C-alpha cells in the first residue's frame, strides 16, 4: 500500500506494543496517524511472550482471546544453592502469548481506532524540515508534524534522526521447545532460574502446545548462551525434545542519555531503552512510554517545545525513577556471586513476593526503598570487598528495604 501525499499529525515507526499503543492513543485524541511496519503482519517476533499484569492493565483492549495460558503462580530458583520460592495470586501474574499474535492484535486495535497502517514499509531516511518530519520509505515519502520511534532496541530511526547509541545492549537466546505432552504438563508456572548463566537468568514460559525457554546475561561475552540452554534443559529434566527453534536477540539494559526527543522525533519503548533492569521485561514500559508520548503530543497541541518539555516531564514522573530503583535492585540480583547467594538465602521469598506485587502493578520499586541513603549503602554493599564492608553489616543495609 503506497503512502499518500499528505501531512499527518504523527507518523509512528514500528507496530510493536510501544508503536501500536502510541498510535491508538493518538487516534483517541483525534489526531491523524500513520503507523509504519517494515514487515508484513503478522510476523514472528523473538520474545518470551509473557505479558505481566501491570502491562495488560495499561491496554485499552482485552487480550484474553489471544492468551495461550494464564500463570497465576511464579517460581524463583537459585540453582547454585538449591533454593526454591513460589508465589501465587488470584489474578494472572503473567499471561502467555505468542508475540506475533499479540502485536497483530494491537495493530488491528489501532486500525479500528482510525490509524492508517502501512506494511511492509521500511523507513530508509528521516529528516526534519520547516516544522515537520520527512520520512523516505520503501513505499514512498511521508511527512508528519512529529514522528515516534518505536522500532526496537536496534534504534534505526533514532540513529537516522541524529541520536547516538547510548545504552548497553545485552544478549538473550529464546527457544520455542516442543516436547511430549507428559513433559509439558509438568510446567504450569512462570519459572525463573538464577545460576544458569553468569549475571543473568533462565526462564520457562508454558504455552498452549509448547514451552518458551530462554536465557540472558547482563554481561556481554560472559557465557555461551547456546551451551547455557543445553545445560538449562538438563536442570529442567527435559531429556527429549521433539523440536526446538532458537532465536537470538538483544535487549537494552539501561536507557539512553537524558534527551528522549530529538527535533520532532520522540523515542519510546526499547528504542529509548525503557526495559526493566531487574526483570528485563520491556512490554510494560513500551506501552506506557508510547501512551505518554502520545499524550504529550496531543496535550501540547503539536508545539515542538511544549511537546519536548511535556514528554520529559511525564517520563521523569512515571518511568525514569522506577527504572533507577529497579537498577539498584539489579545490582544485588546480578552482582557478585556470594552476595547474591546471601540475598536469596535471607530474602528469597520476600523478594519473590515483592517483585510479583510490582509486576502485578500493586507496588512500585520506589516503595521498596525507605530511605534515599539506601542508594549509597547499596552501591557500597555491592563493592563491599573493596570498601571493607563486613558480612554482618549486610543486614543493616538491607534493612532499609521494604521487601
């Protein structure tokens, strides 16, 4: 479908959760929106496909009919010390989907809201000129007052708009594992295993007819992820696999430097680096940042300076503090092995319950910290060997947390 020669209010690049959520919210505000997707929909998306409760509550549509399995319980395992913790909730903690179904469903919802979807349509160049943004695509040229970059961790639009890559990307390997029914029946909870890979974790997401199993590490080059998957299957007791498809991908670990608006281009979701540093879950902040960007554009009546200020203000109020607090907890969970072991032995169940409440949307990371001075204590604790902190002082530091 060729792009029409017209001026849109906003062009959104990328039809994932961030882009479709932004486009849908913009249409609800009465703005004229073009949504560009480089692939033909539906398209496979490498992702575990777990939609946590706090993410689904942000959506204006019910996703239940594309959910393959609701997980009301989550398991946390620390393999090195044979520690196991389980938490349960009445509402699903995580709803399991296939990402191609989830993304296609959201893009269709945006279309129903009045958004013009163009796919396949890859952006080749982007430039700002005289109060507008001009995009050259494989389907022709399109112009808009603003553009929203929702094109994922690779950040193509951000780079072409003049922004440098300013956040760490970490590797993950996700596998669609088909097993015998008797093995599939053993897995009913969302499962997370620490000690499988250095500075990372493994996960098992049970779907309707197969398992999504993956591993990630927050330190690049720290391990061979394919070997880690083989080891993980042994830990899980999966000796026979009918079929397994492996897909590698990169996740942002830490957002871009301060400015999330360049000229008339707003960065959202993975393109901005808005991924939870503790859980490495990005769908929540993809949806949330997309909606905040849309609100900033609409409420500021397409004024460039006002849009920039409004979007940054919303991010500082609702997303950036949470990412900073989550990063502090990530220092414990992904840090030095003996410290991590002590944290799981001492606070494992409480940590499991607290994180479950957070991904359910019932608590925030901010609520875990009683005292701002905990920041500095935590950093000191992380580097305890060099700073002379004694093991007996750990209780005092962790006492500042409301786990």
